[in-house]
C-alpha cells in the first residue's frame, strides 16, 4: 500500500479491494459503494455496450439494404423523404456510437481504478447518479456548472451574431 494525496486533501493509506474480475477499487469509496456494486455497474455497462453494438450494426445493415433496394424504384419526392429518414437514422447511429464511446471510457476508468471520481473536482460521484448515468464523468455540481458555462457561451455567441446582423442591416 502506498501513501497518496487524495483530491479532497486527505492523505494516508487506502486499502484496495480486488474483485474476482480483476477490478481494482479504493476501499471506502461511497460513490461506488462496494466491490460488489462496482461489479454490478461494470456488468451493466458491458451489457449496454453489447446492446449498442448490436443496434448499430443492425441499423447499418438496414440502411445498406434499404439503400440498395429502394433507390432504383423511387421517384424524386419519395427519394427526398427516404434521404431525410436516412439522415435521421445516421444521426441516431452517431448518438449510439457516442454513447458507446462513453461506456468504453467508463470501462477503462474501472480498469484503471478511477471510476466514480469526478473529473473536475475529484470528489466521489453519488451512487444514485452513477446508477442513472453509469458513464458520468462529473458530480452533479460540476456537471451543473459545466452546463451553465456552456449555456452562457451559447447565449453570448447568439448575442454576438445578432449584433453583427444588426450592424449589417444598419449599413455599417
């Protein structure tokens, strides 16, 4: 066991629990609860990962087969509608792929023993938050602060863009 300076200013030795899965977890981590809880969350992430992979591959197969069979027999209006449906389908595939990436990153954090700690402040992420969003990177407070900052950036950008439009309309 080694001495380590923890994010909240604590120092000292924290024993590590090794599950039969080979997952390392800091003992006393209330966000994850116990090694059994970590095992549960890992299994849930792996299950969701498998589901997403199947959904993505199935959707890609469907799009390919639809594209090949339908394109030759559609008139321009029908083709346009199919294009819109395809774009929606591709957007859904992209969202699922992004979720899959987040799950992969969470599984990597589990393997590295860093799962359950907030990326921003280092505090533990609440167990309820991890159950609801098992690939969460931030605690509720840090996520709220990030979302507020993002919203402020978008608002400022919209104001800047509207000001430029106003100046263009004024002939300046």
